C-alpha cells in the first residue's frame, strides 16, 4: 500500500530543496497516486504537524540513517531543529508539493541538467 523507505528517500537530500521537501511531507502528509521505482501507490500518509521541530528532525535523521544510509550523500548533515522550523514556515499547498516532488525527482534522475540550470 505504501512505498518502502529503503532506497527511495536518501537521494532527496542530495538535491536543492530535497531536504525541505522531506520536512514538508512529514508536516503535511501526502495523498493520491505516486510512482516509486515503477510501482504506483495510492495511499494516505497523515500529516504530523503536531510534532515539534526537534521531533521531526530526529525522526527524519533516524529514518534516513536507518533505512537509506547507502543513498545519502557523503556530505550528509543531520537535520537540525532550525532547518525544520524554516521549512515549516513555507506552508506549501498539495499542488505545490506535487510540483516540488516532481522537480526533485527530475533533478535526481538528471543531475547534469540540474547542475547546468543551477549555474
């Protein structure tokens, strides 16, 4: 019903805005179909905005290092409470979240193009 965490989210932190996206997912949840590694899932992840910034940072750090350490960039720095607070202030809409996810996935799939666009 839900995509596995292993091998799927560690690469998000290697691209611009990927860290904010992971915070936004925890805060706002996600619903509707998503495709992960060629499999479509259509579940509901509830929002966890009631968690403190410190709890969200700790949870993301635990999930990333426990389930997806192999995909983390060599310069991975753990999420900090202030970083979560900054991302929390954005309040993206569900449509913005879908766009944010697709943009990040495109940059992961085509890093050379993403690097050229950043210049």
